[in-house]
């Protein structure tokens, strides 16, 4: 493990404690149904690497902001991520029994509860953003707009639709990247941008640099995910059982070969790190996060 990867692991751990406390507090707030609240808590607080919220806090630091101001936006990102996983695991989607090493929400509870929990997590994300402390209305609206675009049909949900439509079809590299840019990249890009938006004075140059970083990192995340699937690490933690259709999905190693995928990953990491050239030491957590994403083992 490099020093920078160790720094990322420490940084994520520090973020996790603050994020999980805030997520717990948000979900505890008045809920009409105890079972629904329990399904939401199960889906959000039962593990997960917290990559997206940590990226949001790290981006806030890079633009000179107090990470505390990015805490609520970071939670909104994790809530959207958790909702996407709950819905992705449903029988109508990937039909997975295990997630993060334990039964998926629809197995632990039931399908209707899982659908409702996903719906409620999504709306909670936007409700949190609308009341995020320490930000102007203009900043809150910019964040809500960004997160809605990144998670809706122009982003993550759109990517999921492309994914479902492409089962059994041989995608080329461009098509594969388009799918991943929407499905997983858009939320990673939004994570960094929401962090950048915590600074009212963020410059265009900084935002473009961070967008380039996040774009390369979002793709790198997916290449590493595909490589981990091949190495079998994800099977060990029971992340996926999945339907035959899910297993037949196109991947980077299938298109580029194992070595080709590893080279592609190295190129994307280099692009991400190069994009941060306009920043100094304040972007060190972002640099570390990039190293972590491409070397993580689950
Ligand atoms: C169903 C609305 C809807 C969207 C689904 C993002 C997505 C779209 C589905 C996730 C399916 C999946 C397993 C994609 C592969 C990449 C990915 C997002 C992995 C999970 O993210 P991690 O590794 O998860 O950050 P943890 O558990 O650490 O939070």
C-alpha cells in the first residue's frame, strides 16, 4: 500500500464517522412508518465504503472550504447511492440476494418495503439539500439541480436504462463508456461538484479541473470494479449473486483484455491526477482518493 492510499483510508474513515452520524440523525427524523424507517436504516447504515461523500468533503477542502459545510450535501449523495443500490438489487433489475455481505433489502424485508425505502431515500436526499446549513439559496439550488441531473434520466437512471437495454448486445468501448459515465460516473462527478459548490467563490478554472478529475475517476472506478469482479474479490464479500443477464453484462476486461483494462485504468488515474495540477496541498485528499479508487480490493 502506498502512503497516499493509506492517507485515503484514514481520510475516508474520518469522514465516515461524521457522515454516518449525520445520516443516522436524518433518517431518525419523523417517519410515518417504523418498518419503512428500519428498511432505510438497514440500506444506508449497513456498510459501504462512503466513496462519494468522502469525495464531496475532499473537493470542499480543495476549494478552501470547511468540510463541515459539505457534510449535508455529502449525505445527500450517499442517500442517492443507497437508493440506487436498493433498487438495482430488486428482482426486476439485477435480482441480487446479497449486498455488502448480507441480504439485500428486499430479502431482509420484502420487495414493497425495498421499493418504498429507495423512494424515501431519494426524496430525503433532496429535502436535506434544500435545508443544508451554511450555504446560500443560490448554492443550494445549484446543488439540487446538479444532483437531480446526475441521478435522473440524464444521469444514473439513464445509465441503468442503457445497461438494461444492452443485455445481449456487444457494446464497443465508446458505448460502454457512455453507459458507465451515466450509470456510475454521473454521481461521482456530482460528488466532486457538490463539494466545489460549497465555495461561493469557486473559480471556473477550479471547477473545470475538478470536473476533469471526476470524469476520469468515475471511469476508473468502473474499470477497477470490473477487474475486481474478475479477480473474484466481490464474490468473496457476497456483493453479487445476480441473474444470468447481469453476469452477461459487457465489461472493460471483456473488451480490452485483462492487461488492456489495467493499462486503461493507469491512463485514467494519470488523467485524474493531472487534472489536479492547478491545486496545491489542499487537494491532497482528492489525490489520495484517486489512488485508493484504483487500488481498492472491494
Ligand atoms: C436502479 C435507479 C437505479 C440505478 C442503478 C448505480 C446503479 C444504477 C447501480 C449500481 C449497480 C452496480 C453494482 C454498479 C457497479 C458500480 C457500483 C455503483 C458499485 C457500488 O458502489 P460502491 O463500490 O458501493 O461505492 P459501496 O457498497 O461501497 O457503497
